[in-house]
C-alpha cells in the first residue's frame, strides 16, 4: 500500500473507537499499530472474555476486532454480546474461516497473519467507509 493510500485509509477511520480482543500480547500490539495507522482514535484492549465484557459495560466502541481463541477460551460469548448491542465486529483467527462455527459464518473473518491492507478493507466494509 502506497503512502497516499495509507493517508486515505487514515482519514476514512479518523475518530473510530475499536475494542481489540486478543490474548497474545505481541499480536495485540501489531494489530493496535495497524489500527492507529488507519486513524482509529481509541483502541481498548482485552485479553479475555470477562475483560472484554467489562469494557463493553462502560464503553461503546464503533466496532470490534475479536480473536476466536483466547488462551483456550472461545471468544463467542463476546460475539454474542456485540451482536445483541448491534456493534459490528470481525473475527481474526489462525484457524481461518473453517474454524468459525456455522452460527458466525456470515461474520467477516481474517486469517492470521494478515496485512494492513486486508484489515483496512475488511474494517472499511464492516463500518461502511
């Protein structure tokens, strides 16, 4: 992605608030860096189900990036909460689309590892930007 394309992406996501749920610290920081480069204003981190639900009680993100496997605990209770609150979200997983149950198959899914451009495209589609 060229610098002008990155600048355009950053203006598309300016002010966006994201809940990032990822249990691997290094991966979480990499995704956070991508989201910041996209122009997202606030990125709230959670590494597990309880922490994510607690954040959602106090804050209203515009969207969420949700890992499927959180240290052996499935992230689907968070997906259920997001769905009921009508907060758009996407899954990121090393398992790819095949690791997602049929109930969630229609949700956008990015397979790890992924590139900045992939995140920009999927998040843009998710938010209608």
